[in-house]
């Protein structure tokens, strides 16, 4: 443990404007601004964002210190206040004993073995999508791949959670979710957001959407209590007990966890898959290798649990896509006490940012970081790197609960889709990732479907 009193210097960084600090350029282009600050000031940068001290740390050893060993020093803190408006006290936002208990209850369902139960739903939902694509492909129609991946991953999570489909009713709820997520993303980037008590039209709409979401989830809980039987995640979580205390979740906690799983369960994977299809179109040799892998392992069969493990190139392609386009670009922590990183003082109550986007493009950690190269993820190459150079799912105790779920889903999607189609970007369409805190394609991802030769 470093001795904070020995740390005297203040980390370098831009001064910004009096009072506002760097809020204006940060709000305009958060990741661009952080990238620029990092390239000008180095691996620990101090920023002032509207009176708040914020440090960006980009090196694996500092990231490990904050996310893994700083458990008592760093916590999620006020950087997650906006998220709480939607997620309540679900796993992403809760802290302390509540988080520990909830994690004990939920984690067993998301281990590599636990996720096996979701595979059948994943495979059948992908099969449905492929059937829907047949006339689109035959008619040479353009599909919006970002929307298709959102619909697919949304359908998977709704089926897994509630045994339902994204029909008219759930689509309305999905829209409410989209609004709430967008509202919170805007608030988080703003840092000068209006208080929620102000009756602005955006605040009112947010509250209305949230009420609709809560009503929908409460109905599902009542339905399942009155008619148990479906073996979906809702039933499993309703009946799950904490093995240490024997406690079950009350209705409010269950609702917060379901909202959390819904949002976390597809808002991330859909973006990662969209970028994977884009990269595979730019790198046809990788698409060919992916096709060959599924052909030799599946040979026309649907994937099963054993064959999924053998689809190692599919896994590597998805990992590399998440290196270049991590769905979550910034992870935030609050310092509980004064600390020191690399000789720089980190004051209590200040925020520390870890950016998968920046660290995963750090030239000291990655050779030719801008180049797409799935070979970086062979076991040998992975072994040679720090575990904390690659963080799409974060690290430490608050690592993503759904990492195994997302990897399984992605490998299935890649293998099953590539067997049928090559996806080609509409020629000349501009593709640019949003530099906001999430990574979506700013102008969409229109593509056409082609049968492999
Ligand atoms: C490619 C897909 C995904 C990515 C890149 C991703 C990324 C992340 C990251 C970076 C965090 C840490 C956030 C933080 O510390 O602020 C996180 C947490 C979390 N994720 Fe994911 N996620 C993905 C998919 C999923 C899925 C499919 C689920 C559930 C079905 C899920 C559930 C969660 C939960 C519950 C947490 C909170 C864990 C805790 O604090 O105990 N995620 N995710």
C-alpha cells in the first residue's frame, strides 16, 4: 500500500476554464478529449471537470491498482448516480454488503457452466433471425446491421429473462429502455445536467418511461408468481437464495436486477457484434477463416456446448473487435481516501477513469494498435501481455457478470451467420464510431447479404 503522505506532486493535465474546467470540450467529445489529454500529458492525467478532480490512468499496473487491489480505496461512487436513476440498486450500481450478497446470489448463473442453460434460446433466436433474412438476401435488400444486432440481442435477453418475444408490447418497453439509456448517457456526459426535480420535458419523459418499465416488470413478476413453471431467469432469480444468509431478493431488488440485466445484457453486445461484422467485411481473409472454422467443426450441424469451445478463431475475432471498439469506453471509480498513483496525489472524493478504449490502443502495450489482428488473442500472445491491457469487461471484483454470456452469444452468432452469409457494407457509406461513452456507428451500418462462394 503506497504511503499517500509521501506523494507530493500533482499529475500533469490541461487547466481548462475557471469554474467549468474542461467540461465544454469533454462534453462535446469525451473520448477524443481524453485521448488528446493522454497523448499530451502521459499515462496519469489530471483533469478538472466542473470543479471535480478527475484522473485518467492508462497503464496496466495503475489499472490493476484501481480496479483490483484498491477495493477499499476505490468504489463506484457518485460517478454512477445517473445510472442509479434507471438501474436502482442493481448489481452494476450497488455497493458494499448489498452488492456482495447480490453477487453471491446471481454469479452462479453466469459462470461458464451456468450459461449453458441459455444456449438453446440463443441458438433458436439466431435461427429465427436467419430465417427472416432469407427473403431479404434473395431480394438483394439492404439490412441495417446495427438494428438487426439490437433486435437479435434484445430478443435473446427478453426470451432468457421472461420467456417472451420482442412483440409489439415488449418493443414498446424496449423503446422506453432506449430512451432511458440515451437520457442517462447524455446526462453523464453533460456534468451540468438539470436536477431531476426540474419539470423539463426530458425529465418528465424519462419518468414516464421508467414507470412503464417498472409496470411491465412488475406484471411479469406477478405472472410468474401466480403461474410458476417457466424455467427462465426470472423464475430462477425469484427462487434464488443467498447461501450465506438464506435471504431471497425482495420485489424491488428483483426489479432492479431485471432492469440491470436487460440493459447490460444487450446494449453492449449489440454494438460489439455490429463492429465485428464491419471488421469482417474490411478483412475478408478473416471472414474466410471464420467460415472454414465453423465448417470443419460444425459441418452443417447446429453448435453444441462442446463445439462452441472449439470455435477458437470466432472467439479471437470477437475479442479483437472489442479491443478496437470496446462497447464501454470508460469505467469510473471514486477514491474513498487519499491515495497515490505513480507518485501523483489522488485526493479522496476525486474520480479516477480507466478507459478500455485508450489502454487497448496504447502503443506500449499493443503492436500496430490500429490494425485488426485476431492473432493477438492466441493463448501464447495473451500470456505475454498484462491481464490489465485488455478490459472490455473491466477487471477485479466488479468485472462484468455477463462476460461468459456475451462471449457465448457472440461465438454462436458469428459461427451461425458466417455459415450462411457474407455481410458487405453498402459501398461508399461513411462509417464512424461515436466518440461518446458508448461505441455505436454514428451513421448506422447498412449492409447487404451474400451467400459464401
Ligand atoms: C460485449 C458485451 C459486454 C460488455 C463489453 C460488458 C462490459 C461490462 C463492463 C465494462 C462492466 C463494468 C462496468 C463498471 O465497472 O462500471 C460490466 C458490468 C456488468 N455487466 Fe457487462 N458487458 C457485456 C455484456 C453483459 C451481459 C450479456 C450481461 C448480462 C446478461 C452483463 C451484465 C453485467 C452486470 C450485471 C455487471 C455488473 C457486475 C458487478 O458490478 O458485479 N454484461 N459489463
